[in-house]
């Protein structure tokens, strides 16, 4: 696969997953692994925040933010995902664009809030995507980033790289991501875990953050642009 073109491959793979994803996303946001994210995120937002949903998929998370009164733009690499998302764009203050998170089509310092849930791992160069998000975020703006934890099944999509195969996922550990953003213009303000049902949340309350992250299905970061 010497002619591997990441952007084209990523768009093709996510186009192929669009139907499956769309059938799952509403349940994930309403009652599943993503149900606590928006209530957590909006604690740090002004009521008139203009928000980018970076890697919006079928747009249901963007829709939920718009329903709460925020102006929201969703961006995703997949044309099929954006087609599904656009069916929600009749909501006031909600729109969608197709685009790569590593080359966003927005002016500098456009947004006062950015949400990127399980999307940074799916970029060709996560640091470039982090810097692009910083570029389009106002100083002092809030970045809510959800990163797949060590126990997340979707991380297996990067496994075949160990056989030398090209993949569209750049998986990283939550503590690696935390160091990466801290070194590149962001301050960690807060964070919270999402665990699988088998984790006894009472027993791990006293664990240090690194151990909690090690058990997580996803870690949700709240970051502030320096």
C-alpha cells in the first residue's frame, strides 16, 4: 500500500460506516457512553457560545447543543455523514460542512467552544489537528475533547499497523494526549471518565488519575486555549 492516501481512505471508510453509526449515535448521546459529555461541556461555556463540533459524524451531538440554544457548526471528513447530518440542519443555529480536522476551512479565532469526541484519534496527524483547533478557537475558548481510553474496543482499528499496514487511526493514551495538548497551547481545566459497566466506580474513587484513565473507555478533557 505504498500509494496509501490517508484522506481518501479515511473518507471512504467513514462513508462506509455512516449507516451503522447513524443507527447507534442517538442512543450513545442520549443514554450511552456520550450521555454525560454535553452536560459536562456546557458548564464551561457562555450562553452565547459559537461552537465547532469537530468530527461530528451524523450530527446528533451538534443537534443536542443547538437544542440548548448554542450556534453550532459540525465538520466531518465523510460526505455520507454530512448528508445525514444535514437532515438535522433545519434546527436554528445549526449547520454542517465536510472537511478534514487537520485543515479546517474557518477563519482564525472563530469559535468560543470546540467539541471533538473520539475524532482526534482518527486524523492523519493528531498534533496538526490540535493546532488547527487552536487556530480557530478564541483565546480563552474551551475545547472539550473525548479520547478513547485503553479499554475501548474501537482502539483495535489501529492494531494492524503492527503488521506494517496503513491505518486511519492514530490511537494514543489519555495521558499522552494530556501532555501533547499541554505542550501546545492548551491548559487542562478538568476531566471525567466514561467507564464500562464492569468497573466498580465506588472502589476506584480514591485511585490516582492515571489509574482511572487506565480503566477508562473514554476520558473527556476540558481544555482552555492559552
